[in-house]
C-alpha cells in the first residue's frame, strides 16, 4: 500500500515532486578540438614505440590530453601508430 505525499517523496518510489516550477541553466562548454596523428616506421617497432613515447610526453607537457594511442599496420605492412589528442 503506497501513501502519497503532497510535496516530496512518494512512498516506495524515488521520484520527487518539485515545490515550484524549475528552470534549468546549462553551462555551455567550449568544444574540444581533436587531432589524429599518424606515425610510422619502415623497420623497427622499438624505434616507433620510442618515437611515440617521446611525442606523447612532449604534447602532454604542452597541455594536450592524450585520448587514444593505437598501433597497427598500414597498407604496405609498415608498423604505424595512431595518436588522438584533444586540447
């Protein structure tokens, strides 16, 4: 058996009735800009890893946010790194 309350919580439910008409204000955020960087090497994956690590540390110190880092192969089977940055 549920007992309804005029203002406030309804028994056994999580909804709240507002005491007055509410107005919601939204803070408008500046849109982030994303950049995708591609790095590749012809021979050594270790060299690519070191280059990517150096690049990430450099951009991180400049205030960029590193979103993703992924490694793969391109169409010529060259080791490739894809780095997504946001500011």
